[in-house]
């Protein structure tokens, strides 16, 4: 199993303000964290895409290009590319170029995003939410699989014998489908044979097992092999030397983030007891000491029928030093524990 980290490039607030000076520092620290993740053994690092003041990731390909030039082995990915708001031709060209810069270490996770600011920003209609994504995903996959493209759609001009360059190092360029909780999205990923990246930000992870099974069934019916139908899991998480330290450091920022989003969406305010309820054995938040976190990742994997990747989301106002420490623990301890225990579990099943 791969262990990764996803970041939304959260903008720091100083004296109640977000400024160019603090944003410059924040971007420099983000790149330092990606470089550190590469050095300590983290497998993947993803950059999100948002169009809100509190995030600096509206141009993730630019951040990933800087990261690619500063790293050697870590795989770099979007988390997610908001494909509904993108031109698939340009998106492919950006990530193919990134693949060249990184010498074949780039992936795309494409999705519809969890916010809607991109629709008015790019002159799109929210009522076309799913139709836009479906059409653009089809075009993106066509471009990935064909150097010369012939394509017709509803929302943009068609392409006739159109060559699209550059081509990436990897053939094909890895494209995952990012999903939340919509059954149709799971079925679509399976029918296309795309790896699935499941974002679980609350509740109990095992309750998504029927949807993951729906994905695998759809993939099987479409003729894809089980090894082609990879599942990744993206969740809030944090690692410190002890569980108590992890809880105490993570909760204040997490509550602030969730209460801000909750005020927009009508959720109940987040309490410490509600937070800790989600940090238990089956809760979505993966937090604690390295040993505890590794064990929980493996429990989640078993509950979902096996996952290929787990990605931490830690952007909740933690300090740069706290994040560097967590990254080191993730790379040097959590990843090692997960892989060692996973290998032991596999060996036991093979001997039965």
C-alpha cells in the first residue's frame, strides 16, 4: 500500500489577515514539506484545486512543477483536478508537461470538486454539473489514449484529426477518479476501469464498503481485471508521538475549518466530543501515534476490501514545524508499519 499526503495549500492568517507576504512564506513552506516528504519516504504528495481566499491552490500544476523540480522519487498528483471547470486539452497538456519535468512521476485525480465557485468564475452553469464532468472526462481519456483526436461534444468545439502534444513519459498517464458518496460516480469509475480515490471526511469509513463493491462490480462487468481496479482513500489525519498530543494539536484547527464549512452548509457546530467520536476505531479521522495510525489504516483497508493508497489531509492550521514532524513520522514509521503488517497479513492469508 502507498502512503501519501494531500494539501490544499492553505493560506496562513496573521493578525486576522491573509497577505501577499504570508502567502509567499506559505508557498515556500509547502514546497519544503513536499521536498521533505520525498526525503523521508512518503510515496505520494497531492495538491488540490480551489478558488477560495483561504487556499493557494487555484493553479495546482504550477505548484506541482516547482515540486517536481525539487524532488527525486515521490509521485506527485492533483487532489483533485476540478475537471468540470477545465479544458481537458489544456489539462492534459499541463500534466503531460509535468510528467516530462518529473521523469514519469505525475498522476491526475480528476473530480467535480466539493465547492462550486469555479462555475460562475469560468462562465459555467451549475445545472450542467454532471453533464460537464461526464463529457470532459470522456475527452480527457480520449486525449490520453490517442495522439490524434477525433471528438464531438455539447459544451465545446469538436476536434477533427487534431494532434495533441506533448505526450507524457508514462503511457498511459495515470488518471484516477475522485469520488465522494454518489453511487453513479463509483459505477462510472468502474465501468471506465479507472482507479478510484475515495474522499471520506466524516462519519464511518466502513459504511462506504457497498459503494466500493459497486465500483468493483461495475469494473468486472466492463471486463477489467481486479488489479486494474485500485482503490485509494483520502481522509483527515495527523500523526504525533502520542495519541493525546495528536488530538490536542489537530482539534483546534480542525474545528475551525469544519465550523466554517458547516456554517455555509447548515451543519451542526463541531465539538470536541464529536471530533473524538470520529477518531475511534471506525471513524473517518485517522489520528494518533504512528502505530495506532498504521493499525487504523489497515482496518480501513480491510473494511473496504483492500485499498492501494491512503492519503492524509492535514491542512487545518497546523504549524509548519508540526507538519514537518508529522510528515517524518508518516514516512519513516507509519509507511513502514503499514507495509510490514500488510505483508504479514498477506503471508498469513496465503498460508491458509
